[in-house]
C-alpha cells in the first residue's frame, strides 16, 4: 500500500478541471490553474465538438462520421453545470472539478452530448408534470497495480494466498477488512464530494465491490454521482498502488460487474405514481412492459463493448432473458416493492461499463412507453415458474449494433444523428473484434487444426 496521508491531499498548487462526458463514459476536458476558473463560469472554454465522437481508441472516425476534419473540426462551447461543482480530494488542497455540457454557439446542446441526451428525456417527464427518481448500484473490481507489467488483472495481494484468490466471496467482511485502507479512502473521497453513497459490500469476485448510491429526484445528478463514483474508485486505487476497473468481465473465471438502476416516478405533489396501494400494480407492470419491449433495441447501451457480452452467462446474475419478477434477482426487471413510496423497478441488465447518462436515457425512455398505455409484461418469473415463451437477449456484439441502428425507439430517444454516430462507431469496434484472432483461438485451434 502507498504511504500517502489519508487526508487525500497532494502537494503543489490547486487546479480546476472542466469536464465533458464522452461516448464511452470517459471524462475529457481541460485542467486550469487555480484562479483561472473565471473563464469557466464566463463560458469561455472551447473544445472541438468532435471530442464527444471519439471511439474507445480515441479515434474521431471522420471517414465514417464526417464530424471532424470534414467540416473543419469546429469548436463548441463547454457550458459548466454549477450543480456538479465538487472538490478533488486526491489533488492539492483547493482543487475542484465541474461537469459541463457541450453546446453550439447558438446555445443549443450538441446532439453528441450524453448529459444533454439524458436532460432531453427528463424534460419529457417534466412536460407531463412528472419527475423520475433514480438510484444506481455500481459494481467494480479492485486489482493489483502491476497490471501494466503483466498484461493481465490479478487480485490485490491481501486477497490472495500464494498468488491465488483465497476464498473471499459475497458479503464476506474479511474481504472488506482486507482492503479497509482502500475503501476508507474511497469513502473519504465520496464524502468530500458530497456523493450520496450508502452501503459498500463485497461481491462474488475476488476484489469485487459494490457501492450503492441513494435515490435522487434528479436523474442528471444521479448519473453525475455514478460517473464521479467511477472516478473516485480509480483515484483511491491509485493512491494505494492498486487499479480499479469497471470492465464488465475482467476475469474469465469470476463474476462480471453490473450497474443496476432503481427508478420510480413522482408527480407534482411528490406522490409515487407507481404505488399500487395494496392493489394490482397495473402501472408498475405497464412500465415494466415498456422496458422489456425496448430492451433488445437498447442492449447496445447496456452492453457497449465486445467484453460486455462475456458477462451474459446462463445461470449467472446477469440476465439473459427478457423476464420480470417481484423480488427475483435472476430477472431483467425486478420489482423490489409495489406499495408505498418505495414502489419501483430495478433494471438489472447493464454492465458497470455502461455510460450512466445513456443508460438512464434508455431506461427512462422505455418507462415512458409504459406510461402511454396499459401494457402487459407477460408471465411473471417466480422461483418455481419461468415462461416458456421468453425472448432472449443477444450474446453477440454485432447483432446488438445492428438492432440498435434499426430501432425507431432509439431514434426517438437519442435522435437519428446520435443513433447513426453511436451505431456506426460501435459497428467499427465490433468488426475489429471479429477480425482479431485471440489467444483462445491459438490455444484451442492451432494445435488441432
């Protein structure tokens, strides 16, 4: 473990970071010296709008999108959201960060900005006098810091015996204790940033943890919380000579990491409209049906990378079928409560690698469909019954890409321009994955064929 003081303060002069969110949920932006933040609040920060079109390798793909040099790679205005202003406790004393939305010079949000996409969906609720209330549960792995040298992930030394995982598993407090220094730093960072972090638990995999964030009656803030948590997890790991990852499936032999979303809807009086009040949960079922109806179209949002599809294994807690159930953790949509203020759905499909803004946009968009009609989600999955007519999610990256690109639902929620940008960019990634001959191919086929 590193010997840095637990107050989390590094030496040097404070800095100010203005950040935008990329297609893959990565943070990009500018770091300014302290005292220069007046430029941020004056709206003087510029970045090329194509910054938000970059793929997982950082390429702008101008040849397939035409959004970079083809049109002169124009600047956009980086407009800060003061609500997201937060300290950077891993930096020098006084360092701050703020999230921003990319805008055109007429003040309209860029069609490529994930925060703007989510805000537009939230506005649809607001126009109906409704507010979505959202919480996220993020799973991630903490691993040894030598991953760059070895080229492979491995659990922290404190969770191994002779180099092998030594049996720590779900809810095991020994695993929590073994990484108490790291988790203490993570909690301190979360507190410094005002994140509504609740319980921290050890999950199935060695070094895998889950942090629950409390509900927000502001979906944009909930997505901000999730993104900040991902950054905090990584910064805390660096402080202790470790690495955190939100890869959906970093280990072949261990559980994948999910990003579960809990959502309800309140009216202008603050009443939860999904509350069944002890009766038949008609609206909850209809909202669930809307989510199931749009799930295949939005699968690329829930599983945005080739690695994402390794998580969907039969018999795991990552759903492979379009099912729903009351309190059933093997279903795609779980209804933890149907009565009272806690009535809500839990969306269990997305991996930890999902972009939280696009994820919430897809989920809230699917729920809107359920608000527009009394839809039937089909048979409920119970411990003793699963419908024989269940539709299955795809296990194939390229199939998910093509379904996304052809979906009228995606065009409506994300806009046709973003549908094309995201779909075409992910298609390039999927084809690159298919063309790459892996170590599995060599070990399995080369000796035998």
